[in-house]
C-alpha cells in the first residue's frame, strides 16, 4: 500500500501567492490544498490529515493568527508557517507557541519556505511519536 504524501494546506487571500506555493509544494512531492480564507480551511474535511499549515497572517475575516489559535483551541494543533507582507504589525513568531515553525516576510525565497516546511514536518513527526 503506498504511503500518503504529507499534505500541506495553504491559506491566503492572495490567489497568485496560494497557487505559487501550491505549485512549489507539489513539485517537491507533497500533496497541497489551497484555501482563500480561514473559514474555508476550517470546513475542509481532511484537516486531520494536514501535516503543515502555511497561512497568511493578514486576511479579511479571520486572520492567520486567529486560525492558528482556533485550531489549538479545537485540539487540532498543526505545525504552522506564518507569512506576512507586514512584519512590523505582527508579534514575533517565538511569542506565538511551539507549533509556529516560522514567520516569513513576503517576498521570501523558495528555499526558506522549504526549510520551514521540513521543520514543520519534523516537528509534527516528533509530536506524533510522543517526544
């Protein structure tokens, strides 16, 4: 039986950004799903399969930070990479909890994002093994 590839969820109201990250994730062998809002992601039937969440901090409606907090409150903590075009408006990632594995300022390089994704996947596998 084939092993499932890690699922990366991308939540961003900026469609070109969503699609660019999705293409990169798929080119690296990950499954990727995109969502234009936090509410769309919360209604996704496969949240529990999500290995890493990449979300914009500043979105209309529920922000990426609020999405992260909501998932934690629901007991669905997912290793998360935050992205933002406005770093001066946001709290440092280190203040947001262990599940935040990175906070990237747009525009960011592909390698930096991939490094964060790998950290998230390593964090998630440690979490599942009980470490």
